C-alpha cells in the first residue's frame, strides 16, 4: 500500500510541460499533470504494439490471473486512490462516490477476468463443423470522461486486456491524475508497455482516434465528440464502442408509492451530483400522485449534505468544472424565467468557494423547456406532470438520445409493459442507473452504439473468426 503523498509523487513528472490541477471544491492545488504530446502518443503506441503479441500468446487464463492481481493491487491502494479522486473530481469519499468508484474498479477487473468466453460451435451436423472464436484486435485506444474517470477507464481497459489487446488511454484534461494513478497501480501487475496513459490535449485525442495502428476506439463522452470520432475512424475502418449523452427519462406510474420510491428517485438523478451519463435527468409523474412525489422527493433531497469531498459527512459535491456549472445555472434560470416552480435549490451561494450548485428540483415545467430538452448533467431535476401513460411515453421518447430510462410502479407487469415501449438501451424497473458487470450496457439512438460488460463486452474487444471445417 502506498501513502497518498507517495502515490501522487509517483505520477508527478520530473521534467517537461505540466498542467496544474485544482480541487473543484476548494480551488486549492491538487497536483501537476504531464502535458503529453502527439510524439508521446506515438511512443506509447509503439510500446503497445511491441508488448501486445506476447500478451495475446499467454491465453485467457494467464491474462485473467494478471487482472485478478491488478484488482488486488487496486484494493491495496484503495484509500489513496479514493482520496486523489475526491480531490481532483470533487466527489465525496462516501455515498456512491469516490470509495464506491474505486471499489467498482476492482469489481470490474475481477468480472472481466472471470467471465467465460468459450468458442461457440455454430454448426456440427456430421458434414460441416463451424466454430466462432474471438481473436485479439491489437491495440485499443480508450478515451475517457471526467465524471467517473477511474471506473469508466476500467470499463474500457479491463475487457480489452482480457481479450489479449494492449491499451493506450487518453484521459480527460480535467481528471488526468486519477487515471494516471490508477494505471500506475495496475501496471505493477502487467508487462511493460502494455498499458499506457497519454495525458494530453485535444490534439492527442484526435491523433489517437485516427491512428492507423489503433484497431478499436472506446469512447465515453459527448455525442458531438462521438460523431467526430466516427468520422476520424472511417479511413482505417476502426471498430468503435461509443457511450454518448443520455438525458434519461423516468416514468412514475399512478400506482407507485411516493414515499417508498423517493430515495431511489433521488439517487437515480443525483448520483455523482448528477454528473452521470445514465442518470435520471427528466422525471414524468402521473397527475394523481404528482404533488405527493414532489413532496417526498424534496424531503429526501433537502436532507442530503453537500460539501468538500474529504469531509466524511458529505454525499454530494461540486460540479467538476466551471463550464458544467454554467450549463446547470443557465438551464435552471431558463426554467425559473419560464414560470416553472422551484421546489428546492436554484440559489447558489456566489461567495462559496468551489463549483457548488445546490440540489435543485423544478416542478410544473413544460416538456419543451431547455431544462428538460437539454442534458443538464448536474444536480437539477425537472419534474413533468402527465395525464396518460401514452402521453408519458411520447414525451420520454421525443428526444434523439436513449441511453437509459426507468419505470416506477408497484405492478411489475405494468412496468415491464411500459418499459418495452421506451426507446433506450437499458430500462430499469423501480431503480435507475444501476450497472452490473455481468449485464450488457449500451445506448440507443444518438446515445451511441456497441455493448459493454459481460460476455457481449468481451466479444466487442475481439475480432470474430469462424473456423469452418
């Protein structure tokens, strides 16, 4: 186990250009991140190409054993990683936040190692025998976001490594230290050159996405950037897995118990202070229980402490960056000006250090209001009243994104019937945003394509090969 100071020192460059990283909760300096160049990227890709064949030749069992050792290494340094993540990203240590995220890293490493993927016999009729195998792609490029920088990086690299690939990671410029530290810990159990982190700017990301030696790009982030990656991948026909914007809808049916579902609704919307692609971002509630749901949800939200992440009492933190703070503030103000009713929040303290926006609930809002129609990606939830289920489904499906959705009801059959009508990659019943390393996850419409997790996630990091004969 490394101390926090030793871990941070181990990823602090001795020379070259650096970028100062500030704590979004306090404005204090967290550390200095390297500013890597396209030339650094070329060196990382060359090292990956050199290391990958021997790694692929080890086979699934040996690679899985190495991933299990990497999970153990993450757990040995879990508290130091969580503290660095809390300071850089802003999320509190407790609740479904920093310690939770580091724990998920170990869990997903173990899941990638432990998921079986045997050759599939497609035909065996006595005359023809055909088997479907999955071979390594080669070098995978992983481009991650700032909201769950460690966990989503693991979602990308763990299956890639398990399938025999090398990985070059490009983290967000907002949260490079967390990813550098995570990779440093994992690399204690991996061959040299197999996993590299290139902490550069947009030029590095663009070069990675279009590089001829990269056989696949995995990207989590905005739809606009995802579209640019699609274009840049065309010349080399790269494989892609894209997890893009969400703006997820939740529908509360009239038979739901407002008090029973209130805490689940809150965490579905406000996990990571709302900075989650598959968070609940617009809530549709039947008119019969609308006021009761608003009342119960407000009571839950008002009791959740927000503040500096290293304070053990907090479960909500700041927005990670000023740009995202401004988005949330703009959308809430547009809702206020339209006549919508602010149930809670909407009144940030301008004198408070950090990018803190209070947990905000907005009722009596029109479905076309910008707070509903645009992805706010922060702690502000619009609550829309509906009269019929058909009306709710139409409003939920009206946008061009469809990452996740949820249905809340005391009747499981009724909930599943509504779920089947929603245009989303995952529809949860009486919960929202719960991901599981065994269950495939991916988006519909402009929320991206390709599946992660489970057997399907492993297959997505391999090249299918049929052996016929």
